[in-house]
C-alpha cells in the first residue's frame, strides 16, 4: 500500500496526460461476474470512450477496493484480503490490477423467530413457528447472503398474509455477524396480529344485473376464516362469469374488525347485449363461420339467452340456449334447442335436439349432468336409411390440469363420459355409452414437450340400429388419426362410412420450439373404429408438422402418411373469434 501511495503521489506531480488502460481482476470465478459488473474501475474500462488521466484512474482503483469489500459482505465474506496496484509508464498504457481473496464464508449459526400475536397462542404456537421457518430462503447452516436475508424478511410474512393473519407485520430484524468465527446469528420478530374472519360482502358497481349473481358466485360466507386464495378465486369467478369486464375483491385488515371484516367487491358490468363472429379453416371440414348473439339479462334476472349458428363443409347447425346464473352451490342450469345437419363420408344426418343440463366447476374439475331428447333422420347416399330417437341421461367429468399457454408444456386433460337410454322412454334402442379421453404433456428440456393422447369408447347394446349417430363413433382426421380423411374410419356400406359402436385411438407427438412462437412436431397416430371388439385392427398414420402460437390462437400444419391408404394427407387447423 505504501508503494501504491508513493506512485499515486508521483503521478500527481506529473503533467495530467490522459492514457488508455487495461484492468485485470483476480478473484474466484463465482464472484467475478458480480465484481466485474459493479466495481468502478471495471465499469470505466467497459465504458472508456476517451483515455483517463492517471490520477482519475488511481482514484477509481482505490474506490473499487472499498466497493469490493461491501460487495463481498453481501455474499457473506466479511474478512477478505484485497490489494491493488497501478503500473505503467507516464507516456504508455497503464495497467490496473485488483486482487480479491474473499476468505472464509459466514454461515448462519442460528435463526430465531420471535412470534407474537394470535398465531402464538394455544396449540398452534409450535406448529406455526415451524411452518413459517420451513420455506425461508435462509436457514441455519446455510451461507449468509444479504439477498437471502432480505427475501427471508418478506417470506416469513407471506404465509400469514395468505391465511388468517392479513395484518401480520415484521416488528424487528437483526443480523449479528461474528467475523472472527465467520458466524451469523439472525433474529426475526413478527407480530401476527389478530386472527381475521370474513364479514359481509359490500358490493358496488352494479347497475343492471341483480346482486344475487355476485353473491351466488362467492364461496365466501360471513364467519369464514380469512383466506387470500378465496378472494382470488372470487375475483376470477366474477370475471369468468361473463357478466363483468373487471372485478376487484379487497379486504382492509383493520384489527378492530378482525372478527367480521367486510369484503369489498367492485365490478364493472359487461354490456347487456353482445354479438360475436368467428371464422376458421381446417382440412377436416373446410372453411368455417360462426356467429353468436347473447342477451345477458333477460327479465332483469340475469338470465342469459344465446342464439348461435355455425356452418362448414361438413355440418350446419343452429341453437338457442337459456342459462340461469350460478346457484349458491355453484351450479349452472340451462335449457337448449338445437337443429343440425351433417354430411360426412356419404352419411347424412339431420337432428333435432332438446335438453337441459347442470354444470358445476370446482377448481380444475368440471362436471355436467344432462338430459336430452334427440330425433334423427339418417340418409346413406341419396336414400333414406333410418329414423332414430333417444331420451338419454349423460354424465361428463373433466379435469383440466394445464396452464393457459397455447401449447402447454406440462399437465393433462382427462374427460370421462357415461350415458344411456332405455326403450321404455322415447327410445328406439336401449344402450349404455362409455367414453374416455386423456391428453398428457411432458416437458423435455427448455423448449420441447412430449404429448401423449389416448381415447376409448364403447356403446353396449343388442344392436347398432336405432341409436343416433351422435352416440356412436368414427375415427380419422386432424384431432384423431392423421393421414386419413375426417371420420373416414368406421363401417363401410354402399359407398358410405357409417358410425360404429367401439373406438380406440392413441397418439405420441414430439414438439420442439425454435422461437417463442414457432416450432416443429413429429408424430405417430394409431387406432380403429369397429362394430365388434374382435374386429379391432388399428391403422397407423405418421408424419411431421409445424406449430405456430399466433396471437389469435394455435395454428397447426401437419403432413401425414396413412399406412393403410398409402397416401399423404395435409392437415391444417386455424380458428379466430371476433
């Protein structure tokens, strides 16, 4: 250091000449990026548009020594050895060097949580203390880091704020560092405050819709223990209901009202009427257009009347649906009328359907109970084939455990269906129908995923005749077995493909994304649709394709080889709603 100060003094006596310089940092590899980013002399080297005067360079070097000590302390090094020197001739390039030896790292010897308030009362005291300490980013035996210490002071409050104790606060925090022993003793003093319970709902923003809509969507009841998740769930349910464009759910944690704290709900209503138009295209059914008109407040009771129409190359349909707001138990009841016509692979069907259903969503599980009467006229080629009718009871159970990404990298969707009809009630042929479909996504590295899909279905009856085709099966197409035409796998009769009683398909697909939106895929599909299980003989399709996560939805383009037909087939899907 004496030599360094002498050089500094000599340089001050020299004429102030600006010189270029180089900087050399000697430090452990794991600390170099931090030091290189923050040290003054390192930043000067990276930004030197003009050479520095020697005295300015010397000042930066001395300042960097002090900064290095502060930076190392944030990583738990409190007894480092740091040296620096500046060499070079007055009229030549200078060389600055900083040597850093961090020394031993400080370890957390003890972490004491001093908990006061209602959370420290009764039997939950020890359990609560262990719960709060369990997930802290800094625990006993770990290296002391300032970033982890700051994060721990926030993390200790998070579980309290999430459930029962929204007024919890950090009263004090203390970090005692023993540099001689390289040990840290930490103290967190937390006041949980009182235990909170929800009070009455205070609703604002309603102008046209009845207040019962909001109350029925809420799972929060006066006297329930405070839960941040319950408030988030209510806010999401309000927005997803279709009645509101925005919703905010708040609760002011006033200790004076802890036993019954009001829940403030502010909503912005959707327009009472809505018209939407959609368009799409796929190789299965060609161009597609759809429209929807909705009245959200029929008779000022929040009843929703929806009129829908859709048309593509294979099918045309129109429907009217009357839906009630959710009940206090979270159920949605609806009645519907529908007429549709389909013409696929030489089989034409015309259906009139009337029915009612009850739908309920709990978390990621959705259940539907439906009762419907269906009358169908069936044509094969140009000739009338049959008239079928059925009064069916159906149950659908679906679990969606995936994110909201266009192409989710993990998670699954599972659907189970069961239903049937009996000849004694407006039905031509008694039957029992079972169906299951499962799609599973597995992440592979950072930019790839594996998609497994399988479906199986069966209709159990003495005969196939008399059962409406909606309850039977065919295979082939964009979302079934690629390499084959849409619903072209079934029972071949007189130049047409008719629906059958048993179905089984499976698919394995590998996706790799080259950018955030563009990717490629390779796949193998297999399956069959038959009238008898013994006739099941799977056909295969395999190929490759492109994936694009567009702002309006996924775009899929696949080229598949149908092994049974020995033909290449292009598969393309795109859909947009306006």
